[in-house]
C-alpha cells in the first residue's frame, strides 16, 4: 500500500473520530440562561421545573388561558432557548389552548448530560406529568424542526389528540447525509431520530406544515413522511416558505386556526 493511500485512510479515520466527538456542537446551538433569569411575556404564564432523573432539571414555561380547550406540548428547534421560543405560544393561546414549552438538557436553565435516549426520556416524563392533570385526548404535541423527531416519538408511544410537525425531517441521518455524504453515519452519528419509523405507529391524526422553499430540510422529507401513512397524515404546503419563517405567512396561522378549531 502506497504512503499516499495510507495518509488518505488515516485522514479519513481522524475525520470520523472528530465528527463523533464534536458533532453536538454543530447539532445543538443552545442559549444558556442564568438560574435567576426572569422570563417576561405579555400573556399569563408560569415557570415550571421537571426532574426526570437524579441531578437533572428540565425548565419549562406554561402559558395559561381561561377555560382552555386543551393543552399543547411544544418541542422547539435546535437553537436558542424557551426565552426566545416563548413568543410563539400566542399562535396557540389565541385559540384557547394552553402551551407548555420545555428546554432540552443544556438549553436555557435545563441541566443534565444530553443523548438521544435521555432526551426521549425527558419528553415522556413531561408528557406523563401533563397526563396526570389533563385528559390525554386534550393534549396536542407540536414539534418544530429538530423537535419534530421528539414529538413524533412521543406521539407514537402515547395517544394525544393530534400531532403537529413543523418542517420535520424524514430521519435526522438523511438531513446530515446531504452535507456529509462520505461518512458512514450509521456508525458515527449519535442522533438518528427516526421519524420515518415512529410516524408509522402514530394513532392520532398528524398535520405537517412545510415551506416549499425550505433549503435546510426540503419539503420532500415531509412528502415522504406523508406517503408512509397517507390516511392519517395531512401535509400542508406553505408556498414560498423557508425553514425559519413559516409564522410570517398568513397561511400558516390560517391552518393552525383551522386545526385547533376542529
């Protein structure tokens, strides 16, 4: 074997190790908040803390409304914290739904070591806490981008009223493969988030909202998800919508209104 080939192989192996070790820095972009940070919004809310495991605290916000029609559990994307995501609660409270948003481990005030199984465990723990005080058929699960995988897994293991997915991915590995096609993702990727497997088991109706000009997660991801269970999945196309701007489209709010008022 020539030295050139040896160098290429060695470089490739180093690349695999680096990707495995540092991938979280590229997948998650958390905003950290001081423990004494005070949230402020122009609608009623309370701050929540969940303790799904020893030494782990999951911070959340509960936006309240009088005489709620139901409650929506919101899983946000891979950036910022509930400090910034909280403004989107109004998209649902205006139609009489309470909203619970949580920060993943390492985001905001939430603590704990992060992994896919641990994040799934946290989501189920929060869901169980809601079921303890709310009828399950009054609970809606909403997942935005990265959060769509957690939402789909949760809906597959439980019986919420609806599952709503905003710019979801078919599987997280398929998203990463677009940018790193030469890597054996099955072995080096620590987050696989198999929405394609979980959505087949979801018993409630699923609504998917996706922009037709989404460059990060193209709409074909949602088209392929819908094809897995077309009788129970409705795909709503937001013409001209990108990955991060769907709430700026009147069509987005019209569809949310129609879904929540059913």
